[in-house]
């Protein structure tokens, strides 16, 4: 569960960093801090909800990171192999 909040916090930090860079270099117009904090809270809640929904519906956070890093790891408990004599 703590991985969920850490990942959502990283997403929020990245969002705030990009927002500040955009205000400083692209639009050159500073918005009030209240607006930035409100947007950051919305991004954090959205990130937590999306990651939680992924975990509940599809798998664990390890599976999520395996998809992100393109690292395929087999789960030995889910892999079933028939190794006995055939029944026919």
C-alpha cells in the first residue's frame, strides 16, 4: 500500500515540476500558489485512485512495475506444468 502512495507522490512531484517550468519559461506568467496546490491535490488523488483500481482489478504493484520497465518475470505459483504419467 505504501508503494501506491509513493508512486502517486512521485507523479504529483513530476506534475508540479513541469507546471513550474511551464510557468517560468513557456507562459512567463505566474499563477497563484493556491491554484498550483489545488491542481497537485487533484493529481495526487487521481493517481492514487488509478493505481488502486489497477491493483484491485489486475494485479499487484510488482506486476505494474514489470510492465513499466518491460521486465517479464514469471510467477512460479501461477505456472502449472503436468509432469506425471498421462491418464489415458
